[in-house]
C-alpha cells in the first residue's frame, strides 16, 4: 500500500513539473482515427520551458495506457513520463514524426546527441 501511495505522489509531482499547457508540443501519435472511444490511445511529446522532454499518454478503458508502469486506473485517463533526448528522438522515429525530428532535432542526422548543459 505504501508503494502505491508513493507512486501516486511521484506522478502528481511529475504532472506538476511537466505541464503540457506550459510546454511546447513536438508531435503526437494516435492508434486510431476516432477519439473518445474505449480503445483511444494517444501519445503526445512535449518539451518544457526548461528543455526537459516528456510524453503524455492518454487512453480509454481498453487502451495500451493500462500496461504502463504506475497506472492504477481501470477507466482510462492520462499519464506523464519524463524522457531523455535520445528517447524523444527514438519516439519520433518510431511514430513517424519525421517533420518534428527535422524541426526540433536537426542534429539527429549526424548521429550525435548534443550534450545538455
């Protein structure tokens, strides 16, 4: 029980630190064309004002959203996962967000991740 409480507190802190409303949207991916259904599965990549990347998962009752570590709801909702620059680039590649890669990660073609100061 204590672990569950810590996970919920940790997620609340992550959600406060990584606010999509105060961040820049880089790209998104959806598993289906229709939104609002039980199988809705959406991922949106953001970068915060401080340069931190995070992925916002949103899903319905029957989505992959429930397979994520730390998700305890059975009815759907959202979950935020902080990401490294390399993970953000990989996500863009995997989801076909190539324009987002060209716009936000122009150095990826050189096969080199920049150092973060």
